[in-house]
């Protein structure tokens, strides 16, 4: 029989389909199973209106038959089958899909009960990734004839009459010989096939069956004596490999909490129940179902480079991607779960998939759902939310700063900070609700710990006013405050800012007078310390404390610490402009004043010592510890 050429422009196109579309060879089984499922769907739909079909939904199935000796793998279905012309059209024309045509016909008739997976018609040719010859024997429903399509790949194909008792299709893959790099024989091993079905096709609506070779212990004979040794026997048993009904396809009202939790633990390897489950069914612009899990605690590798974000992406129950990163923004990368949409094709590459409009729409909708659920937990189950926050709070904070603060409006309501008044974590909205009428700012203070911040001398005057302070202890905190700027019309203000407490005209005049009267002291301190500080100033923010360190400009002291930890090479260029704040009413300042008038060498030592004390209060390292010890000892003599 004469070999026919594929109805495509070149052999190069088929070579592209076989070698470039799919990343992993194992995908071939997913594609062929999906095609078989489509064929069964078509006949199942026909059976609804045609009594002559003689089959109900429970009668349909797909079977796998591996033959290791003959080195063939057969995939069979009892679906609609194909005529001679359909074989030539669907398999002889690359990138033509009978499933797509059927789906278009159904859409035209507004029939929505049939799930057709394949659309582009290239998936079949993935068989040539593992087979050097493919034989397709098919008999169409309503026809007495069967036909055999056979091809070895780019050289074309043959069509010849065949024998087949019932409608359906048998695809026989003649598996390639093993090479040093590729062990094609694994696709003939029953347990490997079982794993692939569970991975990619577990939720196909029809049973996928395979004759499994097993062993079992024989029953002990009733008349066996004490010396009887147990015996084993081999046997074959048909086994359904797929579970068929995914949890997310069921109505939310029919799924128990135990079922949600069991699915989560089994699929994501967590020993603890999830914090929450989001079960979504969306129709309209894009149709999809989703089942998302918010973990209670972070996995061990969450903050490492090895952690991969992403949701499992399915098309009508068939796995497309195990971790589709584009479905989750980085700030919600901790979410686990699945998304299932019939709007995606199995036959397109990951690169194409990741830029589809449907994917972007789903991702945007899921982001809103996740935020809404987190807000609900924050409001209704605060203890649970704070447990979640302990694991993932830092991720949300960094998320608020990503992309130059593009996500800050989305995430700001989810953020928690420690409250000086409440003695626990609070939101910015809760803080704002407690503010006194006369309070001009939302105050915050930064440091290594809550305990350390509470002892900062610059917080004293704010607390004495009865104002609440947010204690910032995480690296991103000050960056967040800078990015937000304002909360509900109230500016966010550091307690270290010179204008943290608004002054009356009288207070301003008094402050200017003190600065002028002590200009010689301030100039001397600046001269002594040199480039270590930008300036020395009479403080407006200290009450009982003698000294503290603040910063002018956009880089704060806490930011300086952060940059020093992150990049030692750039640390010098990311230093704060340090300001030494001196309390002119303190005993230490009086001693400095007196020394300046009588012993300038001693005054210089006082200036150095006050600067080192300010460094210690700010949680910064003393630049020369030996010199610090020398200063203390010399002043004690």
C-alpha cells in the first residue's frame, strides 16, 4: 500500500511537534488518555439521545495494555471511533483537531454538558517521542468498517482496512529501544504507568483500567500441620487506576472539613491541618474551579531559594502544570492548591500558557479571594491569624514593598505591628480607631526588639502625652511606613523626627534660644566628632534622656543596619546622616558645658563618650571598643 504524506507544509513541522512542544516525554500518556476521554465523551453524549448506542455512562472505559515482550503499549477506548475519512483528516493533517470541531458544534448548539479536552490536535503526535511506530485501529459508531492508520513519523502514513468487533479506537505504540540517555522501557512497566495516570489523568471522568500482575499469600489449608510454610501465588487483576472525581469539582456543601484536610495533608506533605480552605467556582468571562489552602505554618524551606511557588493547573481534570507560578503573586506564594479550567488546552507549551489572558484573569480573581479570606480570619479568628502571621507576616511585608510599592494598597490591611498601648499586635486600622482627637500623627519607633524600643529615650515624650506607638522590629517595617506615608488622613511619623510633637510659638522660640545659647557646645561636639555625625543639635524629642542618635534624610538608622546586613560592599554608600541629639536640661550636658569652659581635652572625651552611648542606645556597634573603654576609665580617675 502506498504511503501517504502528511498534509502539512513540511516534515519539519511534525519534527517540531514531537521534539519542541513538550518538556517531558512522559506527557505522551496524558495526551493520548485525553484523546481517548474525548472519544468516549462524544459517544456518551450521543447515547443520551440515541438508544441504539446500547451503553450507559458506567459502561465506558479506557484500558492500558503493556506488553514487555512485544515492547508495545496499547491504549484502547470504547468511544465514538473514527471513519476512514476522519482518520485521514484528524491524524493525516497535523494540527487539525476533531475534538475542537466537536466542541465548536456543541457551543453552537449551546450544549455545555460535554467535556472536550483536546483542542489543537497536536497532542497525538507526542506518541512519537517514545514510539518509533504508531498503529491506530478504529471503528466509528454506526459503521461496519474498521480502518488501520499506521506511521513511523515524518515519512508519512498508510491507511488500510482492518477488523474490529465494536466501535472505539486502539492505539498501539511500538516503544523505542532503550538508549544510554533514555530508558523507554519504563513506559511498559505497570507501576510506572500507574504513577503517570495518577499524576496527570487521575480525574478523567471515565475509569482507566489496566490488568495488574500481583502476588498474594495463599490461604492456609485447614489440614496443614505445624511445619506448614506459607506459600505465595501470582495472579492478574483488573484495576481502576484513576479516582475520577476531583474534590474541587464537588459542590462545597458536599465536602467535609475532614475531606479538605485529608486532601491537603496527602498532596502537600503537611502534618498540620491548613489554616483555611478557599473553594471557588467561577463562571462567566473565564470558567474555572479552584481549591486553595492557606497553611498554618511555613514549611522549612519557605524562605529559601529552593522553595517553588505555584498552584497545580488542570484542564478538565487533566494536569497541565504541577506548579503554575503565574497563578500566584509573590506576596501570596505560601498558598497551595489547584485550579481547574476547561479554557486551557493541553497541547500548548508552558511559555504560551503563562501569557494567556485567561490565566491573568484567574490569577487576579484568586488574589482577591485570598485577601478576602485573610481579612475574614483576621477579624473573626484573630488567634489563628496571629499564628499565620508568625510564619508569613514577613512575606506580606516584603510583598507590600515589591515592585516599588505597587501592592501596598492591596496588602496594607493585612499588616500587623506591636502596639505600645495594647501590648499585642494590631492593625493600622485598629490603631487609627483608638487615636485621640488631638493626636496629630500615627507614631512608630524602630529597634531590635519591643523591649529595646520601649527603653529608647525618644519614645518617652510621646508616651507621656498618652499617645500610642507602633513598635517596629522587622527589617521591612520602616520601608513600609515610608511607602504608605499616610493612613486614613493621618501622617505616619517616627518618634525620632524633630517635629514628632508639634510646638507652640513659645516652645519654638524657647528651643531656638537654647540652640543659640549653646551654639559653642554644639560646634565643639561637631568639630570633635568630625565626619561621624552630620550635626549636633539641642534635642526637641528628649525628656529625661541625655542623648540619642537620629538621622536626617531618607535613610534611617534601622535602614542603615538592614543595608549593612544585606550587602557589605554597598554598606558605606547607604549610611544614614547621623545627628547627635543632646538634652540641654540633663546633667550630662551640664558637665559637657562646664568642661568646655575649663578643660577642652576633657570636654572632647565627654563628646566621644556621649556619641558612643548614643550608638549603644540605637543598637549600633561602637566603632572602637578599646577607645571606649579608655574613655570611661580615664574619666573615672
